[in-house]
C-alpha cells in the first residue's frame, strides 16, 4: 500500500515593493542639473557695469549701440588678452579705455590689419606716431569741417571732453574742430590710414553712451566707425592689459562652472546608484596585529614610496620622546635644552646631537639606515648611564 504524505502548501511571500529612492534621486539630480545649466548660461551672458563697455546697459555703457550693430548682422565679441588676437582685414577692433595699453600692446593690435576704433584719444599716448592728444575741448554742435564720409553723415555731434590731432606726417584728417589753448586746432574725431587699415579716434567716448547715443548725430558717427565690417571685436583696456601681462593659462570663465557641474553630476549619480551602509560601527579586529608587524609594514611603505623625510621625522620624534622622558624634560622643551641635557647625560658632543636630531633628512636608504643606527646607539647610551 503506497501512502503519500501531502506536501504542505505555504502562501507565497508577498513581493516587497521595489525601492524607488535611487530613481527619485536620479530624477531630482537631472532637474537640478537643468536648473544649474540655465543659471550658468545666465551668468555667462550677464551684463557688466564697466564704464563705456559694449555689454553695459547702464547710462554710461554702450550696449544700445551694440544691439543696433547686432541687428545689422555684426558679430560682437570681447578680446580678453593679446592671445585672442587674430589677423583679419574684415573686422573692427574697438578699444575702450585705450590709455591703459602700453606701446607694445597697441602695436600688436595694429599689426592685425583690422579697422581700429579708439574711444578715448584725448588721454591715449600709445598712438602718438599717428594721432596725439590736443588741449582743446570740442563743444556740442561743432562743425564737421572735413571730407570724411562718416563724419559728413553724422553732420553734428555732442561735446567731447578733450580733443585730438593727427601726428605730423600721418595721412588723415580731423573733424568737429575746436580751437585749443595752444593755438593748434584740436578735433573731436580724427581718422588716419595705417598701412591698409583705417584708424578712427574719438577724443572721448561720452557721445556714444546709452544716455547720449540718440542725440544729434552721435549714433550715426558710432555706427559708421564700428559697423563697416561683419565682425566687431572690442577690448577693455584695463583688463586686457592685465591679462596680456600674465602667463598663458588654459583657464576660461566657463571652465569653473563646467567642473562644478561635472562634480555635482558624479555626486548625484553616486548617491542614486551607491549602496547605503548606514552609520559606522566600531568592531574588534578579527586578529591581533603585533606592534612589530605594524612597524615593519610602515617601514616597507616608507621604503617603497622613498619617503625618507617622513620616515626621518617619525624616527627622530620617537627617539626624542623616549629620551626626554628619560632625562626628565617636558615634551615641549626647546631643542637646545634637549641637546644640552642629552650631551651631559651621554657624553656625546652637542653639535653631533643637533645634527642627528635636527639636521637635514637623509636622501638615500643607506643614509637612513645610518641615522636609525645612530639614534639607536644614543638611546642605548642613555640607558647604560
């Protein structure tokens, strides 16, 4: 008779809901990265408050003029140092605060063959072979009195803080004249030829600011001297001069934000995918590690890494600690007190002890072994006495 024992049937264990925390963290991380990217884009295109800068929307900036040029298809970009210069005949380089540039930096800009516009000629001395400051002040509504087509289209402009004149022998002419105090005609605007390029110099930049650009023929003059070519590069003299004098660097402003984004991405990915071990729990070691074994292991690490200085520091510190206790000296005793007491106790020369404990660190294994042996001998000598 065959009998069978029925197998017990147990209800299947309920499936635990899958933890979605990593996915939530990953989703939150992606949202955070998107917000960061938008924020960084806003920062990298933010406006500045530098006077007369083409990205300054305040009354003393020139952003209004730059926006008009942009709508006319002119590409505008700032040059941060002489490493950004490129030879090009189809571009205009506008120099703001040109008085901060030295002769060498100005020569480098002129050598590009580009159309050059200088906005503060009345205090710029690095162009004296072509244009130099004069002493007069050009009042508002000064007459053109020249044949320059750009100035003729402007007809009349606002007042200039100073004036400029073409240098002797320079091929060019001045417009918007005003008699100066030394009986030499000064001009609000001078245009000269340098090789195959044109150099336009305004005595001062105030007529082109956001506050004054819409008055008289100011905007017409600014658009005429800056909008001839499809590319406009502008230089802010103070920062350009400083950056040009510094050593070349691979750093650029967006690199910092790129590194921050990369770091945040890695941390978020680690938080989403990594294990969660909980708090650290102190446990006893499963085996006993003898002190001698620790010392040997540490010594092998020092030898392998050729860390002679760190090994020397550890040996000297250990020897000094033991000897100070043996001599009855406090732990913080000065070096000369320690070596003097040790010399009297062991009979060794004090100069030898100073070199042994405080001299240069060994640079070879043989010298380190010799130092170890000498420290050991001093300790034995202190015990025998």
